[in-house]
C-alpha cells in the first residue's frame, strides 16, 4: 500500500498566507479610518472658519 502524502507544510503555508492577507487588510482599514478622521477634522475646521469670517 502507498503511504499518505505529508502535506502539513502546505497547510501551514496556506494559513500563513491567509493570516498575512487578513492582517494587511485590518492594517489598511485602520490607516484609512485614521486618514478619514483627519480629513473630517480638517473639513470641520474649514467650515467653522467660514462661519466666523
């Protein structure tokens, strides 16, 4: 009888890729949220400046 192939390294590599992509996506969301809040603050300050002037 033939032995079952050992594919544990492929399983680990697959999980590593999935983890890396997920981590990259989460970091991207955090950076985008941070930039969006900065833009919101800038727009609010510009809006307040127009109201005063």
